[in-house]
C-alpha cells in the first residue's frame, strides 16, 4: 500500500519533457520525475549527453526516456521536439522550461547584439514557443502543467547578468499570462531558482575565506538535489490549486 505522500506526488506514466535535462538542475528534476513514475523526454543541444542521461534514467528507475537534440533558442527546431515527444508517448503532461544560460561579459558596453539576442532567445523566446505548442495540446487533452524555471536574479538583477535577468523577468511575467491563457485545465508556474552548485558554480570564488552567500538566510548555495521538492510539487497533483505563481527555491535571496 502506498503512503499518502506517495499518492500526492505520484507521476506514474505521466510524460515529462525537460529542456536542459542532461545536466544541472534539469537532470535532477528529470531523475526525480522518473523516480515518481514518469517517463521522460530529455532535450538539450548535445545528443550524446541527452542519450547518456536517458540511459541512466532507464537503468536506475526502469522508466522510458527519449533523448532529443534541440537548441531551445532556435524557434524552428521546437516543432520537431514537440512532434517527437508526441510521436513516442502520445502526449506531454508536464513541460519544464529549464534550458538557460548567462554568458560572462567584461562591461555593459561590451555586450554585443548577438550575445544579447542569444540570451533572450534561449531564456525567453524558446520557452514562449514551447509553451504555446505544448500548452494548446495540453488544453485539448484537458490537463497539464508547465513549469518555467526562472532565477532570483530576475528580482534582484546584478550588473554582470543584466540580459539574463531581464529575460528571466520576462519569463516571470509570461507565466502569469500563460496561466490565464491555458486555464482552467492547464497550470503554469514559475520555479525560481537561486544559486546552486551546478556546472556554473565552478566559476565562483568559493574559497573558505570568502562566502559570497553570507547575506542569504541560509548562508550557502543549494545542492542540485534541493530543487527536487519544489519541482515535484509543481509537476504533480499536489499543486492542483497553484497556477500563475512564483515558487522560490533560492535560499532566501
């Protein structure tokens, strides 16, 4: 007999599509969904990484996982991703718009138009297009959950991440509009991440004598697995009355 919490967060046979799903927070969310019974579509720019993650998911959880190579920032590649997911599984129950990037730059005036456009394309334009494509199919099916992974930088932008922060702020706003567009059958929420110890953290100064997170209530960065509880809440029926919201998993930023 399954327990109450198991039933509440049960994702058995639901189809979860995660962009940027081969590493970092996307990988953690994909594995968590599989462990709760979901089948996965793992999408990212590198097919080998997607395939390796899909194989690990199946080996560890027994759940099917479809790898798909796609650049989320390229509008014309997204129809192919959605078509592949529906061809394999017949539906998408949960879309996690997780793929993102925040390139470094020396100064604001050194930001090129190409860099700015690439950041907006990946962090905002791609999630809009994917949400439109999948959300309308979810509406037709009568259920679904879309999760836009944002950043605490969208609320407190720093000078060294302004294009990224602006794109993520747009994603926050888009969440509310999509929730109204696809309601009442499809829920759309923002999962706002703070600093996590993923690949990007390798560029941070985390020397013991220097704690860049001392002003946070938790005074540390998060471990990737700490995103899982919030993600599973939004994926599952546990959040059945939650839409158009921002759920912060940011250490108190």
